[in-house]
């Protein structure tokens, strides 16, 4: 007979996405790099905001922090990527996909953690 504890490793494989560790480098940073750095990176900082490190996002720009760790509803970054067309970010091109927005929201909800010693992009 199978011991009940022997099934625990299988349960970990079936854990919902929100319960697993969030991979910022694979799930969030590429979205920010591809869709946000052109206006909020090393070469340009519209609104004095840079989004190329977690520290810079939480420090924020002219309007304050772009991300409030643990609180997606209070994070202006999420407001802007979900806004109506006139004020939505990015201002050009297609809006972020539902999956990209969900990844950003889940990352912020999980505490908006980045890798230790994360370096900003260079110009």
C-alpha cells in the first residue's frame, strides 16, 4: 500500500500558478524590456520613470512609485497598461496581452521581487 506522504511530491507539481515561486527574469522582465524600456529605460525616462530594475520601479518617477509590492490595485504600472486607449501604456503598438497583464499582476501580488543585485540596462 502507498503511504500518504509519498503522494506529496506529486501535489507540488499540480500547484496553481499563484502558489509557485514567480520567475521575474522569465515572466516579467521580457515584457518590460520589449514593451516599456524604449520610453522608460536607459536612453529615455519619460516622466522620470525607469522600469529596467525593480528598485527603479519601486522608487518611481515624477508620479511616484510605479509598483507597490503586494498591492496590484495600488500599482500605477498596472493601471496604465490596462487603461483606456487614450492613456494606455505603451502608447504605440498593441496593448499588452491578457497573459502579459496577468503575469505583471501576479508578480506584483507576490511582492514584486527581483533578482539580488539586479543591474539597470546600459545606454
